[in-house]
């Protein structure tokens, strides 16, 4: 009797395990356009998602899970939705990058769970870099520095220009008088 | 002899200048006027029947341009003054002279060591280019400077 029970548990375990590792019939493609591969805190990330149902020919409701992980693998954003897919579905989703997001490599994760609980996942990385404002400030700073440098060069070269001007004048005077 | 420093009394200074410039006759030259305007210097020379047609004046007294063929250089701009003298020396072909009237005036506007450096530069360049340099200085002014610049001149006359 014990042996039968043990066998039954074993079979049930195998079935459950198989169910857990079994992937859904969905093929997922996530694309982040080049313009969105480097983001700045506070901006909106755009991702294009393509779902292809390889298993079923009919309309099927699926659960979508999105989450974004930061450089330290912390989840900074999470979203869920349900969509109906027949054979293929394309959609674009936008995700707000928090203002306080640190700089570094981020990852957009995507998971499809079908009605039977089968899952497929995909992910795509992107980068969060210095903000535009910071960059603008840097440009301004560089511009001001360049301007100061220009003024310095002009002021330093003034005596040289004056000397050259004087030398030309002297040469003219000598030529004129001693021709 | 290419360079001469004449130390004389203030009263006799102009007479000495006149006689030196007169001795150059028709040779073209450069006259650095540090204590009189070009106009006044030229008038004095003309009164003494000295032909000024071939004399190029550097006026260090007047700050504004009065004549097209006169250079106006502030006495504190020693680099520019030295450069102007060198350019004249380079551009005037053949024999030429340089008169500096009067060296000690430069001490009013410049540090003594800068004046020494200026004198050294000018006398060196002049000797390399066969220029007869005559610098004047009143007896009473700039004794220390005169002691420092004696060696840059081939001859020093105290009259």
C-alpha cells in the first residue's frame, strides 16, 4: 500500500514538474527602437512586442506581465494586462522611467501566461544615461569655457597683433621715405 | 665704435643731441624721443639746420597720432619700443644711426631691470647690424641705472 502511495506521489510530482517547466506556445519578440536604447530619467521607454501563437489557431486570452529591473536587479516598474491573441499580435507599449532612476543598464522583462498557466518570457536591455538637462548644462559650461578661452587668447595675442601692425607701418614708412 | 652713452647735464643735453645728430649728416636714422614731443624735437633740429627728412621719429611723449610717419609708443611699452627699433634697423638698408633721448626717462615708467633689459636688447641688435647707437642721459638722473648699463655700450662719455 505504501509503495502504491509513493508511486502515486511520484507520478503526480512528475506531472506537476512537467507542467511547471512546460513553455507556452507563444513566441515573443521584444524590440526597443534605437532611439530608445539610451534613455534619460523621466523619459518614456517605447517597446514593440510581437506575440506569435504557435500552438492554437483560435482566439486565446493571455496574461501579460511586464517589469523593468535596474542595475542592481531591483524592480523599478511592474505592469499586468490581458490581451486576446489569435495567431499573432503586435503592440507597442510605453513605460515611464522614474525621475529618480539611477544611471546604468536596465532590462525590460516580458512574460506571457496562457490560460493553462504555461509561460513564455523574453527580455531586452536598455541604458539609462545622464539627462538632457545635465547634458545641456555641460554644453553651456563647455561653451562658457570656450568663450573665456577665446577672450584669453585674444587678449594674449593683442600685443602680438599690435607689434605686427607696428612692424608693417614701420616698413611702409621706411619704404615711403627712403625710396 | 657702434654704441656710445653720453652723460651730460640737463642744460647741455639738447646741444649734445644736436651735435651728434648733425654729425650723422645724410645718414638715415631713428630718433627715440622720450622727453620731448616729435614736433618739438624736429623743430629744434631744424632750427639747428639739421635735415630731418631721413630721420624716423618714435615719439614716446605724445599718445595720439599726429603725423602719419611718426610712431607713437608709450614709454611703458618697452617690448613694443624695442620691436619698433629693431624693425627700423632691419628695414633701413645701409648705414644708419639710433639716438635715444634720454634713457633715464624710461625709469619713470618702468622697473629698472626692465630698462636694463631693453638697453641690452637694443645695443645688441644694433651692434649686430652695424648701427651707430647714441644714448643720452642727464647726469643727475638714474645713477644706479647708468651703473648697470655702462657695460652694454662701447664707449661712455661724461661731459
